C-alpha cells in the first residue's frame, strides 16, 4: 500500500483560552505538524477578517519555513501550506496554494490569477511559486470527477463517517468513497476518520487522510507514525 498523504486542517477555536492563547497554541501545533513532515496543512480560520487571516497566515508561513530549513537533508518531504478559499492571501504570504470549498471559484480561475500575479515582474516571480497546489472539497463522486476535469491537484472527499459534532449530517460511506477514488485525481478521505477506520479508507482507494481533530487533539508524531505504519 502506498504511503498515505496526510492533511491537517486547522481550527484554532477548538483550543481553550482567549484569542491570544488560541493563536499561540495553533502556531505550536503547526510547528509540530511541520516538524514531523505532514504533507499538507490548510489554514481554515473562516471567521477571521481578511487582515487578521493574512497576519495569521504570515505567522504560519514563517513557522513552516523555519521547519523546512531544519528538515533540509533530514526528511523526504516538507509541509505545504494551503489557505482556505483566499487566493489573494495565499499569494500575499507566499503559501503553496489554496483549498477551495465545493461552491467556490474553479481551479482554472485560481491558476489564472496565480500565474498573472506571479508574472508581474522579477520580484513577484521570486516570491510566489508558479504552480499552485489546489485542493477541492467534494461531497459526491460526481464532484470529484468535476474537480479532476477542472485540473485540481487533489480532492478532499467527505464526510466519509459520522462526525460527533455533526450527527445530523449523513455520512457518504466507504462505498461512495470507493467510487470517488476511481476519478483521475488523488482523493483524501475526510470526516470522522480515526486511527481505527483510516485503513478502511485506504483500502477503498483513498490516497490519504484529511482531518482536524485527529491531528489537532493528539500527538502528531504518534498519529503520523501509526497512520504510515
């Protein structure tokens, strides 16, 4: 079985304390994830105004860049930072790409904006990667097929299992995940994924696992080791 891709999605509101304490805990968790070489990290703080989100994204990028330097020559992969929905902020902080909700703009539109911005002078080309990573949230096999047709980098499919905080949401299940994974694009399983059921997602054809609580509420080094065992 292939080495699973792992995607940590942030939620600072789940941390205790005031806003300052939550942000500090979030940066600590991002540092932990990056130091362990998690593949992708999505900054998903949708409640923040643009200016505050950009400031937080700058912090996250600095943390990840620091860990990348420390890992140089010591690990096969480094963590890529994706910003939820905001292509402008991803470009502003030199992130690796964006994560698009299902009802957002298309990957083609993101690439057009990205390439136009990166082409504006030497400095812009040096600061911004030429080919953004673009993840797309999908809730049906048909949406995954569409994401592939739109040249997304990978799809995040879910919820696969029932989620404790959203019992009213009907999970898609492993059968739908298996169908979604037939599309010509990597598919990461999301929603209620645990150490106990992650392997069933991989057996259904998922390329990896995306999660908030699985990574945020546990020791990331231990979770990564066990998922990749």
